[in-house]
C-alpha cells in the first residue's frame, strides 16, 4: 500500500512540473476567485470532457492548500462518477484518501473509504468492496455515528450477499435495520427492506421475496422514489421469473428498462438487458435471448461491469447452445467463467458448471463433462449447506429467545415474593391516598366552576359564529334566487320562440317563402338553449373535478378562422367592427384541447359584442415567453374595480341591472376562468368604466420561440360562403403502414389514406406490422394498440429496437387522458382515437408529410369518397360475428367475448352505427369488471341491435 502511494505522489509531482507552464495564464485569470467559485464556474459547463480537462488544469496550481486540492479532487471524482468511469474514480479516491490522512479528518476519511468500496462493488469486485467498507466502519465506530454505522452495515450486507455469504449478510442487515428503526428515515427503512428482499431472492424463497418487493414498491410510490422504484421493478421481475411466471416478469422488467433508457443509466441497463434475456430464455425465444444478451455484453465490456458481463456471457452461451452451436457456446462460457473465478462469484460459478457439463457432453468430451458435473454437485451442496446453516442459526436464535423468556418468568416470581413483604406498607399508602382523594374532590369542585364559566363563553362565541353563518346562507340564498330568476328569463326566452314557431308550423300558419327562416329561428334558439345547459353541466364537472381535457394536434388558424366567421356578421348587425389579428406562422399546429379553447374565446367574444353598442371588438393572438396570448378588446360599457373583483364568481354579472338590459346567466366567465386554469392558464382583466375592457386569456405552450420573434400582426379575413369557394387540394405523397386487426376498419382507414394520395401498407397484427416495417420502411406508422399475436405496445418496442426513427402513432379506442400519457411516455410520437374524427385524423397525418392544408377543406373533399361498399361488407361480417357472440356466451368464454365486442364497438362507431357501438361498450365494461350477472341481459340487447342493423 505504501509503495502505491509513493508512486502516486511521484507521478503526481512530475505531472505538476510538466503542466505548470501551461497553467499560469489560467491561474492569473482566476486568481481573484475562491477555489469553490472556480470549481462551480467549471462545472457550469456542459461538455464533460472540457470540465475534466479544466479541473485537472486547476489541480496543477502550486499555490493550492491541502483542503483546496481535496475540493478539486472531489470535483474530478464526481465527474468520473457521473460518466460511470469507475476505474479513474477509484484512482482519484485513493489520492483523496492520501491527502485526507494528512489532514486528520476522520469523517471525510471514512466517507472516502465508503466511496472506494462502492466503486469496487459497482465493478463487481465484492471482496475488495467489503475490505474498504470495513475500513470506513472502523473509523465510524470510533465517531459513534449511528446512521453512518447502519449505512456501512447495509453496504457490507449487499456485498456479502453478492458473494453468497448469506449468514454474514443477514447479520449485517439486522444491525442496520435495528438502527434504522430508531434513527433512520422512511427511505432508510425502505432500502433495508429492499436489500432483505434481495437476500430472500438469493435464498430461493421467491414467494417471500415477491411479497417484500410489492411492499417496497408501494412505499416507494408514496415518497416518489422513481430510481428506487425502477430497481424494485427489476428485482421483482427476477423473482417472478424464478417462480416460472415469465410473462409477469417481462412486464415489470420492461418498466425498469424504460426508466433506465430515459436516464441513460448504463450500469442498470447492462443488468436489465441480461435479466430480460434470461426471461426470453424461459419463453423459448432464443433469438431474443441473443439480442438482449448482446446489448448487455456491449455495455458491460465498455464500462467494465464485471458481474453483469459474466452473467450476460453465460446467457449468450446458453442461447447459442440451445440453437445448436455448442462450439461457439463454449467460447463465451469460458469468458464468463474467467470473470466469475476472478470475482469469486459463487452463483455464477454454479450456473456455469451446469452449462459446462451440457456443452462438453454435446461436444463428446465426457471427461470434462463429468468434471464440471462434479463441480456443480459440490457447489450446489455447499449452497444448500449454507441455507441449512442459516435455518440452524435461526433455530438457535429462537431457542435463545425461549431461555430469555424463562428468565423473565423467574424474575416475575421473585417480584411476587417481594410484594408480600410490602403489604404493610400498602395500608399506610391507602390511608395517605384517602387524604389525597379528599383534596382531589375539593380541587375538582373548583375546576367544575371554571368549566361552567368557559362553557358560557364558548356558547356566546358559537352563537356569533352561527349568526355569521346565517348571514352567509342568506347571501347564498340571494345568489340562488338571482340565478333562478336569470335562468328563468334566459331559458324561457328561447323556449318562447321555439314553441311559437313550432305551433305556427303545426297549424300551418306560415308563409312558404319564409319557411327556411322560421326553421332557422327554431334551430338558433335551440342552440342557444343547449349552450345554457352545457355551461351549467360543464361548470358542475369542473367544480367536481370530473372534466377531462381532450388533447389533440390542431392548426390554431382553423380555430381562429371559425371565431372570425362566427362573430363578424353578428357584430356587423349591431353596427360594430369585429376583427381577428395574429402573429403566428402558417401552419401553427400544436397539441391543445381545441374545443375548450374555442369555448373560452366564444364566451369572451360573445360578451364583448353583447356589451358594446358602438365602436369595435378586436382579438389579438401573439406568443410571448412560452405563452399563447389571446387578447379580446372592446369599446363597450367597461367595468369598475369592485365589479372586476366578483366577475369570475358563479351566476355573477357586473350589477343586477345588466341581466335585465343585456340578458345572460353570469356563467360564461366563471366557466371560462375554470377551464383556463384546468389547462394551467389564466384570464386577466383590465377595464375602464364606460370606455371599454380587455380580457386576456394566457395559455402556456411548448414551442421553439426563435421561430416566432418579431412577427407582424396579420388580419384574418372572414371566410366566403362555401358554395362560392373552389379549393384545389393537392394530394399528399409518401408511404404509410397501417396495423389494424379489424378487417372492416382496416379497409375503411386504408381507403381514406389512399384518397389523400398515400401509398398504404396494411397489417392485421403487431407481428405482421414489424415484418412490413422491415420490408418497406414506410415514412409513418399507424399502430392499433389491442391486436392478436402481438399488440401495438410490443410492436412499437421491437420497431424502435430495430432502428425505427420515423413517427409511430398510436391508433386506439383507449383515449382516456392517462392512457394517452402512457403511450407518449413509452415513445409513441402521437395518438389518434377511434372512431376517427376526420378533421383531427387528416390534420395529424398531414403534419408528418409537411403538407400545409386546412383539414376542413380536405375533410370536405373526402366526404365525397364512397364508403357504401365497406358499410355493406361490415354488415356481412357482423352477421358472422353475431354467431361468434352466441358461441362465446354458450361456452362462458368471456375473454374471447370481451375481445370481440371491443372490435365491434370501434368498428360500429366508425361506420355510423352509434347505438350498436354503445351497447358493445356497455357489454365490454361489464366483462372487464367481471360483472357477469349483467352480461346475459346486455348480450341479448347487443344481439337485438345487430338484428336491427342487419335488417
């Protein structure tokens, strides 16, 4: 050890002499800064190589004190730790230990030894890790730091468990757990529970390990420990794999893999790729075994993760052997064995012995096969003996507990004997107690008097509170009465028009020349009545936290065009000017809930036009600081400051006369504000009484701001009547892959895509989709999620692993907000829901082909596409599916029935049979909830509706 430090000092000294000439300018430039500021300045850079170079340059300064040199070395070590360069990290910590020993800082020295042990552990050098952990523990014991003592015992237990030293590992964990229960945090207690679960896994007590891991997962979710959660998912997957539940194991390991890929955690990726390869071996998918084992080997070799490398080489050899390549399998197995022997990795040695005997037997080398078979038997016996010793130790511990219990019972008997001698004393104590009791009653009487006075005071206070509550209830009652009065007027007004016009139609009291206008009155008043009801329902949903946003990609220009069209004529009829200006590029496509944004703008513009008698209403749309700004300016009646304060309350208007003069319920602004806040936005007001108001709707968005700076405002012209418009739509050119299991849906969507000008490749399941992707390399991929043989999630994962970089869009009926978030988190570029909405569908597809076209015009053109033959084919297939439904019900095959009605629900809606879709969805929901009592009735309703469709 001394020779190593001498060499280190000599090399370090030479390095300083050589580099000193190059460091003087740097030191002169930063001489005015403290060493901490210099380090912070360097670490603020993003280039890791540059950071490391400048830290090493800083280390060569001659005027550094011992403590400053330590700070620089720690920063260098941190850089190596971040890049997972454990070899250089170990060398750097050794230099830190040398300097720390000179400074006589015991705690820093212990921490340095601990980090040194961690780096050796991560390299798979467990024995060296234990030695350095003991060095740290020896120092910490002298300092009497309980939590640090527990941490070191925990680390020692991990390394001992990795070496197969199970009894020693349990002893270390018990020491740590006892300290954590008294002094540790919740995270400490979870971590030790996690490590003990890992020991159960090594001891092949899989049921106990699974129970422990599930407990750890629930507790880590509560504290949002995402990194620890990923590790728990990985180990839980191993436990399920060992319990012959490979499918479940793969599900949990995939969760870990997604997290490690996101964080680029190479150490964990090497391990999880190896574990997934083992699961695929259990599933007899040997090609995938080789694929994932290769990933693990590549990462482990590059970063010298010896444990993962040894395991992955073994798995790769095992995959080759079962594919019939015994000679190449032996080559990889020998590499694994060399590393396992170097690490003294008992578990891996045991696995290798078993495979060696099989490989050599296949290669017709019976002597070697017998040799390794014997080694396997010896290693297995040693492992079982260790497990037996563990049980024996547990039994001896239980015997010791029984002896302690017996001693306690004897002690209790002695106490009873002593109590007899104290009976006389008790008589004296009783007499004294009577005196105390008398004093207590006197004190109690005085306390009751004080309590009565306090009760009187509380009653008075409560009475005042009730009076205040009564005042609030009275005020609320006034608000309710005002709302009912407003609603009575607002609802009766359109109803009067609707009833009057309807009666005129009934009694033929109409002029045929004005028939269209009369019907239009009924229609417009009905829409107004519907808007009132929708506002009330939407407000109730928002306040009950039950309103979900429907996020879809949409061109904002189409939305603004609709607003301009809607209010231009309405304002013109009042002698007002209505204009919409924007500073946005064309197109401007972003993920938003267009319906809710449009609802807010309609409310704001409607109020502006309603409360403006002369002048203008102007809408200005801009982008500032990652925010979309909608400003609605008017020259109307304006608001006072007191009116502004209560404007966003339910059923409230500026004053009571406004509802009489202008109408309205006072719901619009309240609902608009709550919708804005639901989208993380806000509505702000600036107003001058009798001069006008400006309502500003601010919505956060994520865009590259460099593209939108210093743009001039552009006026949106109101659209010309549709019958005078002739729009030439250019076809899109390119290719697309559609994966959809339902034949009728596949044909319908294919025809829609081909009508856009696209070359369409189709697949009926995920497996076929992967093959078509590799064969044709389409520009865009549409993947249904629920498909037979291989679903969309798995197909997406395989395509990405095979090098897919093109956009992959999830196409599914599972369109809840949390489901969409999950698809995007797994790597899908976008989401389209079924049944498809043509405007949204076309707009989404167009943006991936850089095709600038308004979806309204394309949809109008596509409406002319003839789908009648597909509808008839859907009905024909529906008759066959009706028979399948009857068969599944007869056989109680609810799983197949659920899959069938899911397909029918999606297809029926797309072909315009909404009632059939609703009945199928209701049946699917009961099947998912296992509400089998309702299945029979709902199945009959569905079959009856199919009859109606077919007839």
